[in-house]
C-alpha cells in the first residue's frame, strides 16, 4: 500500500508554540498517510514544546531543539533531511484537515507533469470562518501571476525536485520567504507545472 503513494515530507518549524504545536502534530500524524516523513525543527523553545514533541517522537522521522536563525533557517534544516518526493512545511499554528495529504498525493499521481499543487484552506477568524482561494494563479497569464504574487503557503506543495533545482527558501527573509520562493518558481518553471 505504501508503495502506491509518493513519500511526502512535512517540516514543522517551531519556537515557543506549546499552545498550538500538539494540534499541528496530531493533524499531520492523524492523516494516516502511509508514506510520511515528518520532521520538527524547534528553535530551542523555553516553554513546554519539547515535552510535547517528545510525546510523539516515535512517529517522527527526525526532530531537534536548538537555537537557530529563525523560521527560514529551520525550514532549510528540515529540507536538508527531507527524502520525500513532495515537500512542504506546516507552521505550528496551522493544521491539516483529514484527508489533506491523500488529496495532495492523488493530484501528483494523476498528473506526473505537476511541479506544484495549490490547494485551498479554511481560515478561522475571531468571529468568522472562510475559505481562501488558495495561491493566486492566473491561467495563461504568467506576467500577472508573477506581478501579483500571492502564495497560500500551507496548502501549496512542491515537488522536492523543485527545491533541489531552484534552491530552498532564502534565509535572509523571515516573513516573505514563501512569496520569494513562489516568484523564483514561476520565473523558472512558468505556469506549466502548476
């Protein structure tokens, strides 16, 4: 059964997110996805994050808790350990709905040309819940897609070979590293693999 599904690597970068991280971890592990590599890179949290991570360590491919240079650095550390064909990171205040990883895998299985899969997410606000449109892609209009680059990172899964080709997130960026990666992807691959 495992062989039918491509390996998916998920990295969770975290720092002092003890309030949220358990829900994130469970949302990944509860997918029941048969070919998962789950990596947690903690930045040396001072809260209860490490004890929560340790509860689940037998299900993790790798985890570490040590000082790092921020979120991008943590993501890069995880990427360097990644062996999955499909790669994404999931921040410790986000979580997957059930079946999410199967949906992602199915999209890549059905379309071998796919380089990136853009899903949609639900956002929970203080008083409302709504669905995003997902990462903005303007079919047939690469210029507009690059010119108005908006990526919904949690539901945008790349083939790991994309990162191997264009490079990982840029460690100099702490907030817009996903947007910068998306623009680099579009400049290299265009819309062909979306």
